[in-house]
C-alpha cells in the first residue's frame, strides 16, 4: 500500500467513526430546491463527485411578497485531486430572515475510494465559521431593551460530516450538520440536523431517462422534512421535474408538533445544459398550506472548467 493510499484510508476510517458517534438533536437551515443538482452544501462527502473543477451559484427568494421573507444566496466551488481520490472545495452561504441574517464559509474535503468496478465511497468533512447578525435598526423601535439599538454580531465555528456512495446510476448519502452546538448571543442554539438522500437513474428510451430521488431531513425533535422528487432527462440536455415537500413524524412522537405535520409544498424544477460546460437552473415553489398565496423562486448557474485530460468525466452528470 502506498503512503498516499494509506493516508486516504486513515481519513476515511476517522471520519466514519466520528460520523457514527454523534447523537441526534433545530435551528432551521436554509431551504432550497436545487440541491438535486449539487448536494455539496448538504453533504460534504459530495465534494469532488463531478470529477472536474466546477462552480455553482444560486439565489432563492422564498415566499415573495411576504414582509421579511427569507432570501438565500450561495456559491460553491469544488474539484478533484490525487488521481480522483481527494475532493476539495469551498462553500459560501448567506441567509436572511427579517432582521436576522447568517453568513457562513466552509472548506470541504472528501476522501474517495473505489469499492467496486463502478462504485465509489466518499467520506467528507466541512469546517467553517458562521456569522450571525441581528440588525435592530430594521425594527424601527426605540427604547426597547429586548431589541439591540444597532447591529449585534456573533461568530461561531461549525463542522459538518458526511458519507456518500455513487455508481453510474445510483447514489445514497448520509450527513450531519451543526456538529458544534452552543447558544449564541441571541440565545439561538443550532440543533444538529441529519440528511439522508438517495436516487436512481432509469433508461426509458435512448432519448429519455427517469430519475426518482428522496431527501429526508431529521433532527429528532420535530417532524422530519421529506422531499419526494421525480425528474426526466431529455436528450442528455434538459432536466424537467417536480418535488413534493412535506413533514412526517418518522421519529418524533410529540403530539404538540402535529400541526407542523401539515406543512407541504410543490416545486417545479428545470435545468438546461446549455453547453458541455454551462448549465442553468430554475425552480418555482408553491406552498400548499396557509401560505399558498406566497411563492418562491430560485435560479442557479453552474460551470465546468474542463481540461483536455478530462475525458473520463460522464456527460451529463446524473447526480
């Protein structure tokens, strides 16, 4: 065994042990729909999966028309090193809800090992810092001791862990976010979230492929968020599909949380591979509950930085 392979295996074993030893425990993480095309923000083990250096950016406006509604922007970049055995990347996110906003920056690393002729197992870690800001000037209220007169700023470290398996047609991943937990100056505690994702690509014809997938987000304190997704790929260029998002009491049995169980939404999503390098995506979300009068819009742009030796990269990228 070479020294490089030995180090890679040690990273895999260490990260797997850490991931399995953390218990369950939620500050709501940013919600977005196009994780289906790039899951690095959800699972650090996804880093480097696309096989080449690539950049992905998106903007989401949630519940447009509602005063103080959430908006999210994110930028990620990742690539592969060491003959496909090490994925490296960075992820930046800004999320704003009313007068409260968070900005995060993470450095990602994923060790990748071939476990079969077509299957690759990855374990990843993302370490970063999260900045929280409460801007009291946005309330327009004076002489209230509970509201800061200016901006209160707080920084905290954070770690995410993940495991991810993919072949040419199947993928499955498990990850945990908000590993480091303590209350910030606003008495907000980031409760740990767990994510499970899986999907498969079927051939319908030489022109049409079908991709069902699922995402489960669980914190073991409230009903789990569940996304059921279905997509078709036309001519290896255009993805069209929808996502049904709901909440289910999978592990939480608290009857007081039952009303939350009825939060549902439907998303219509499309991504076009404009060229071999450039891709554009859009999603439209419609709430199916008391917020059904407010809609969400999300746009994304991605770009692959190809090199001449990048001939082994699969086009299109299914996951």
